[in-house]
C-alpha cells in the first residue's frame, strides 16, 4: 500500500478527501503473490479474449446460475428417493408391495392408490416449488449487461451469456453480473462506490479502486486492443479476500479485494464502471456462499412421528396377537374342524409349519390393520397446508399497498409452526427500520426544539390523569391538588377520549392511532430525512432568538463537520447529499433547511450559503478545510479544522455526548446541565444523538499542532494510528458545547405496535444487527426493547484483552463479564427487574465458543431483551443455531438482506421482508412479508389458527383411524384370528378417501377458535401454541383412548344386538355383510359427529361436508347395492333390502352414536364448566356478545390476558405509570399533611356534622 | 358350533358359479372343494360342501305343525345371486362327504336351505332361519320335535340349539337393545341432572 500511496501522492484525487479511503486502504493490502500458480491459485483469465475460455484447460462455467434442486431427468429418481426417506412412506410402500402378493386380505388398489396420491401430491409440490426457483433463475439469468463484442463496441447481452474474460460496462444502480475486476470508472481516479447490502447487510457505501495502470481505459473505444492476463485464486467462498495479479503491458501488478466487484452488489454514485469477468456463475463468491435451503419440519410434525411410532407399535402388537392366536388355533384346534377340510396346502393355516403360518399371518395383520396408521393423514395434511397457505397469501389485511405485495408462504410446511414461536431474532436495517435517518430534534444552547411530548409520557399521563380525575372527586382538598399536579400538564382535551381511557386499557389502541399519525406525518413531510417541526426555528425564525451566535455556530458545525458531498437535484433547487453514514445526510439536509446550505466541496474549500443573522440575507461563504480528524469507533467523534474568510481558525467537533462532555472547557459548560437532561429524553425515545461543540484556535497554536500532525501522518508502521489519535487528542480539548442534535433511525410503519403485541403474546425478541452498538441501542429504545430502568449488561472485549489478542485472556475476560452479570440477575432484590444484554460482535465470537456458550446463553435467556451488534452473517446463523439448540424453543428469524440468509435458513421459521429490492432473503425464507408489522397478524392470527387446526386435525385423524381400525381387530378376535374382514373392500377404501376426508379438511383449513380480531385483542391465546397444549401427550393419549372407547362401543353394541337372534320381522339373521354394514354406518356417524363437536367455527362448508359425508355413505350403499352382484358382492341390494327397511338398523345407529360420543361430551362439559381454558372463556364471552354489551369486562379480560413482559411499548407505559404513581404518592402525602394541618380542615372535621 | 367366519372358510365359494353354473369355470377360490374326479363341483367350495343337514319336524300333540320352508332366504339372493337354471352337479361325490346333499333336479335358486347356509354368519355362534311356524302357538303348549341329527359337530365339540322364537318389528327376542337404551337414557338423565346441580351451585 505504501507503494501505491507514494505513487498517488503527486496527484491529488479529490474523491479521497471525503472518503477515508486514504487511511483505510491499508487494510486491503494484497497478499503475497508467490502462491499464485500453486495449488488453489491456478485460475488464469485472459481479459477481452473470452474465446480462449471456450476450450480446456481454461474452460470455466458460464454465467448462468441454477438454484433448482432437480432437472427434468433427475426429478423422478431424486424426488422419489426424498419421499421414501420418510419412515411412514416407506411403511406404506412395503404395505403396497405386500398387497400385490397373495398375502393381502384385500385388493391391492386400496393400498396402492392412496400411496400414489400421497407421494404424487408431495412430488407435485416439490415440482412446483422447483419450478418457481427455475423461473427466478431465469429472471436473473436473462438480465442484461453491456458487453464488449469487439471493435470497441458494447452491446447488451444476457447475464447467462457472459463468460470469463468478457469486458463489461455496468451502469449506475445496476447489479454486477458476476465477480468483476475493476478496470476503470467514470471518476477520473478510478474510484467507484459499491453497495454490498446483499452480501453483508451493511448499508453504507464501500469504495473500490482500480489499478493505476488501467485508469486510462475509461472509454468504450479504449477496449479495442485491450489485452491482459489475470492469474488468481481458484473460486472460493471467502468474501473478504482476493489474491491475484494482473499482467498488463508486460508488467505484473498485484490485485486485492479493492479491485474486485462482487456479484449481487450494486454500483452506486458512479455513472459507470468497466470490468473484466473473473468468476462467473457458480464460481462467484456469492453463489459459493449460498447454501441450499434445508427442508424444515414443524414441531408438530416431528411429534407426529412419535404418534406414528405409538400407532405403529399398536399395529405390531395387534398383528402379533393375531398371528400368535392364529397359530395357536391352527395347531390345537384346526384339525378338529372338519369343515375346513384342512390339508397342508394353505400356508396361512398350516398346522405342521406353525412358524411359517405365524409369520404370514403377522404380515397379513400388518396390512390389514394398517388403517391404524393413517396414510391419508399425510395426504390431507399436504392438501390442508396448501389451502392454508392460500388463505394466508390472500389475507387482505396483510396486503401492503405501498409495495403492492402481500404475505406469501414460500413453503407450506410450517404454517402451524407459526403458532408456536417463542423467540424472534430480528435483523435491524430494512426489517425494523427503513434505513433512513431523519432529523428529529435538537437542543441548542440548552433549549430543546422540535420536541413534541414523548408518546410514552403522553400515554402514561393520560392514564394518570383519569386516575386523578377520580381522585379529584374523592379528595375534598381539591383546591390544593390543582397546583400540586402541575407536573402532569398534558391534559386530555377531548372528553370522549377521556371516557375511553377510563379503564386505562384502550391507551395502546389510541396510541397506535397516534403513532400512525406521527408516521403518516413523516411520510407527508416533503423533505426526506427531515422530520422536524418547531416554529421557533423554521422559516428563519431562529434569527430572532436571543442566543443567535451559538445557534449560528451550531448550524455551522452541522454544515461543515462531515464527509458528505452534495448532489444536484434536478427537480428542486435544494441539494441532495451522499455521505458515508445516513446520519450525516440527515444533518446536511437539516442544515440546509435551517439556512446553511452546503453547496460545494473542493479539495480544501467548503462552500456554504448561510443566512447571516445580522444582515438577514443569504451570503455565500468559503471555509478553508485545514484538517479533518476522522471518525472511528474508538474515538467516537470527528472534527474539522477550518478557517473562515476572516482567517479565524475553528475546530468544529461532533461526537458522542460523553466524549464531548469530557473535553469541554471550563467556560464551555454553560448548557451542559440542560443538554444532559435533553439527551436523556432523546435517548429514551430511541433517537440517535450527537453533541456539537467548537473551539477557536489561535494561529500560533494551530501552527505548532499542525506540524506535529503532519509528522504523525507521515509516520510509517503500526504505531501510526495510535499516534494520529493522540495528536488529535491534543487539539480536541477546551471545547465549547453548543448543543445536541437527534436523528431518528426511522422505524418502519407499525413496528413498535407490532413488537408490543408480540411481547404481550409472550414472545422474546432479540435484535441481531451488523450495525454499530450505538445505533443498535437506539433502535432498541425506539422499539421499546430497551428502557432506561432496565439494567443493561454490555458484553464487549476490553481493550487490553483485544490488543493482546490472546485467546485465553479474551475468553477469561468474557467469562468474567458473563459471571458478573449473571450474579446480578440472581440477586434476590432483582427478581422482577428487567435486564438487557448488549453484545458486541467480537465478544460474541468468543462467547460462542463451545466452552463459554452455555454460560452465555444462560445469561442471555434470563434477560428480557438481547441486542447483538456488529455481527456477521455467519454469526447470525450461529447464534440462531445455538439458541435453538440450547433453549429447544421455536425460533423465528426475520430479515431482509442476503446477510440474513444464514439466519433465516437456520431458524425454525425464516421470514424474509419482500418489500426491499433484494430477493435472497425472500428466496431463502419460509414466509415473506412486505412489512415487519404483518408479522403480528401472521403469528397471532394465522399462526395461532394453523397451529390449532393442524393439531386438532392430526388428533382427530388418529382418533378416526383408531375407531375404524380397532373394529377390524375386534372382529378378528371373533374369527379365531383367521384374518376375515367384515367390511367390503370398497368400504375400506372409501373410508379415508371420501367418507371422512372432507370434514377434516374443512377443519384443517377453516377452523378458528375465535375470530381474528379477538385473536389480536387477546394475545394470550398465542401462548397455547407456545406451551403446545393442543398437541400435548396427554391430549394425544386422550384421543387415542377416546378412539378405543368409541370403537368398543360401536363393535360390542352391534354384536350384542345383532347376535344371535334375528334382526328382522321375517326372522332373517345377520350375516357378515350385515354386521359390517351396521358397524360401518355407526363408524361413519360417530366420526363425522365427533368432528362436528370439535369444530367451533361453522360455515355452510362445514355443514355441507359433515352431513354430506354421512349422506354420501347412504347414497354409496344404494348405488353400490344396485350394481350387479358380480361387482357388489355381498353388498348387493344390502341397503334397499336388508338395512333400510329394518327399524333395528336405525335404532342401533342412534344408540351407538350417543354412547360413543358420550365420553367426549362429558369431558368437554367438565372442562368448560370447571377448568376452562383461555379460548373457552373468550369463546363464551364472545358468544354472549360481551364485547358489545359489557365493554368494560371485555377490556378488563383483555388486560388480564396479557403476558407480563418487560419489553414493548405498553410495558414502558406501565413502568412510567409506576414511576408517576410513586411521585404522586409522595405528593399526596405532602398535600395530606398540608391539608390536615390547615385550620379549615380542622374546623370541618371537628364539626359535629361529620 | 361351526366357525363360519373363518377366513379360509368364508372365501371358499364362487358367487359367479352359483349364478352361471358350469358355464363359469374359474373356481380356484373354491379350493379345496373345487373339483372331484376331474369334474367341477356345483356348487363348489367349503361352505356348500359343509351344508347343514339336520332336519326337524314339529308336532303339536298328534297334529303336525306346519313349518313353512319357503321364503326363508333373501329375495335378492334367490333372484340375482343363485342361478335359476343352475343345478347341482357332482356335489358330495367325493370320498369325503361334508354336509348335506342337494336335490340335483332343483335349481340352486330354489334350494333355499343352501341359500341361507351360503350367507355366512358373522360370529362363531350363530342362528340360521330354518322355517316359519305360521300358526299361532298357545302358551304352555307342548311341541314335539323330531330331529334327525346328521350334522357332525362332535369332532370339535360344537353345540346345536333349536330356537323357537316370535319375531317382532325388532326381530327375534333380544333384550339387549332395549336394556341398552334404558341404561344409556337414564345415565344421560343422571349426568345432566348432576351438571345442572353443579351449574346452579356455582354459576358463571
């Protein structure tokens, strides 16, 4: 680097001034080149000669990418293989194979057809999903870019047609089509700005710089004869390194990351760049970094596996009983049964080979009682989930009109998992915030401007006020109270609102309206990045205020102390700005609004158009930029030293308040006290604050210092940075405080309300961001994840540990910090106090080591909120995995950028924000939302519903198949285990396919325990999913028991009524077909009425399906019986002749129905009467229309149902109220004393009337 | 006691042969009573082979009690499942003779004993309709039954019972359904009473 900087020293590059690249370049020093050509470094790229890459050994892949799992050929074998990796499917396959053999007790079609259906549907789903990926790829591959086609001509070509060695021209705001070597840019010094949000989530612009030697190639025609060779590393996934060199004009030049433009990053602020393709398509770093999205299974589905195991063991047991029984009978009894004509020809009943017959009987049993394992369950679940996701996708409440997108379920596997989420890991930028800074408030010379009343105070005071109102009436000393409550000066103007808040419950609703009003205002404000309203400052009014000189200085600092550049805006006469950080842009915009327009910047001059308060007009002034002391995370401040037209030298400084306050001159602290108070307020609101200060420097002092500074700057070696820092320290002292400015990292619409609701629903929210700690903490406050009364633990590496770079020391340091914090949480006095943990990326790296991890996570889980800042994409994924493994809870990760992909894939549910440009997060996600706020509805409404639907559905499925399967088994007992079936083959097939499937699907798709608005009003309902009470083992076993009882009732009642006497007036007795049809009718009635008892939300669809299914059975029996006996066999004329006209048939059905449903009925009556659950109570209240007739009760219940939480807006309001109450209480005592001491009071109390 | 619902037994028949007679010859399901001496058996199969063949005559005092043996089988069986022009052939001609013989001159659709027998009962202990006594019997009346014990149940210890029963709209005499209805009904009333009391005691 030294060489290169030495080379560039002669020419001054103006763009270097406002980027710190001159200092930073040191970090991108190219690695030693001697590795090249060795293993791992064999790639050779012939620039501008892509035809050389068509043949081996330089044949590299094309630039097309494919994220699909299958192609047309591999789809079948691969997808089939995937399907049969499910244990259940494998079992069904086995059953299907066996059913083809003579062993099967019924026709093969009845086993094979459902299997084909299940596997077919799942494969179809796979195919559709893969098709979508294919279309996405197609879309990406057919984007165009200008490519050099020879003779200095550039033509549009599709991305996929690009090959290594091509020279491409990328225009402003376009994505790079592959990994490119930067040849030149529109800037004369070969710089370009790149946004790498898709790679690492960082929103600030990064500077790339081409080699000096290729600078001249900045015209299309220059490439006519351009030839060069690149030798570099082989494709790899490391985003932050590149080793290679360029052979150009017979010279070899080293290349580093500064010259490489990575695919999926975006060109910004630069009109165009030229580049040579180094890595294409699958070789690019970003593609190498991507991982195939793992297939996820929901918690319920995993538990369902265990249910299947239970049923499977039940099946084995039943089959074993059958086969043993059969063998016993065969060996002991069968020879006596002459009518069986037993010979040794029947393998099933061979008394001479009992073991073989036993095994055969066992296998037959496995197939016969296969109804215990509901294959159709898998079919129905697939169907239901697809329909559920359609409902989610079509929810109009989750449609974003701004982006015209709605919520989309990318995979339908995880719908019910949405109802069990316990933790949310959220990205910050783009997810919670809009990545836009707004100037909100400032405090100049000890006076706060732009400050509306803080929403939390407002809400708290509203509630207190209403309490006060009551207090007024109850307290007779009202004359004195009015003066003592002046601290609550916010009055509620409107009587209606006052009424509404009487119960103190609707606050949040009101506030959310208020909040949205505020955010609407933000949208309306014409100026982006400026959301400041104060008549005292706007429209030049500040000139009329008393301390004008301080104000002028304040605005000057704002307009001069930065690294931004102005950009002409064609539409208005106002300027736009670009800077390294969005805060600076906000400051520049604000200063422009206040009349200090920063117009131009040259290498040493800053030009301002400023309002002169003494003249009252705008004048253009030039400031000479003498020095720029840059910002760094350790310094936490930046300063510029400028001299004005009069030659006075000023140091203008902005930085973190604590840093600035430490460096104030004794006479510069005039406003410190007020400013500190304001700072606290701003910080509580989650605003990012920076303190502004200045200092006049005498010429002599400056000269002295300047020489030292120049010396330090030219120092070479590792101490340079340190030296620069200490030199800067020398001049940044004796500052005079001007004030603070507060910018808001603008939250997306509805984020605080959404977080509030989610917190009430018992969700924990962790913030994982790549941003700075300060920004992260600010957002924590803005989202109410942090509060000032929380104990904050900061986990970061201490400086000495970091500098030593010794692993052991670092580990010990972190361990000690964790231990200390943990002790605090354990202390008895802090039992209910909220804690927050803020972790730094570097500390996290240590804390995530396997031996520290458990302690770290133990601490983290004990904290109400956790904020991790400066974390890399990989760390995000790592945290997600560790938390998932450590806590065993369901984790939802939400993010918007490519840097969140790892986290999204690792979490139980990954959610991508689709409102943004990048698609990586969406592609990797399971659900995509246009806005963060939709998460509330997605989880609390749809997640809750889907959880209940799927769990109810599975339980019911288990139930109905047990009812059906066990009747087969009981009959088996009566047939001496011979394997006879009382049902017709068609009954067996139709049971799951037609006669009981539709109601359960309608349950799975449409069931709602309570309507969506009630779900949102009672977030507590969501906890049923978190605690998984609807799919607990007790419930599963309960339903199995219920199934056993029902099957017993059906079978025994039928057997005892039908046997042995005749069942008709004509004296006919029942045969197998009759018993089968009787029992089957009862089964159909029982299971269909059972589901009617389960469903709590009826529409005509449910009615149609339930009663239709029952009716369908009769219709089927009629039609089937009408077929010729060849087809209908034993069922011929069964219904018309034997069952229909027989009163007994209908009487038994009624009796069996009542008996088999009675246990469940009694159960729900007892539960609802004596042990009602939340949803029961709410259902009942809703049924009696309590929300309309008894509103206070409805609201009170809502309030009671909220989970005690430390995060979220409402809890902040609660905390504030506690604080106010505390103060109020003290005042009250004071008042009471004063009143009781007053003579009037004494005279009144002493009077006999009282 | 025959075990009529034994799988091997139940399957050993050919419905098509019963309908079409010798014209239908895919009677492998009838094994082991499929053919004899190389000739097919009509009706084939174990069920037919083990046809019940005890006979009963009833007398009231000295007067013979008429038992109608007609219309004891299901009409659908007679009309659609057993061929009108199918006659027993080569039946019970083997070395092992199972149950009763059939009149070769009567078509299968008229052999109602066979038709009743071919409807395999659902449970091990079962009843079959033998005939209807169409005259009213008085209480305390003595009925003389003259039975021919042809059917062999000694080998497996089976019991044979003759049941004379009046059938009503609910079929033969079977108290189970009535008792069950009373039991379930009264328990429902009891339970609802208990819940009502509980509800009154601690209402919502």
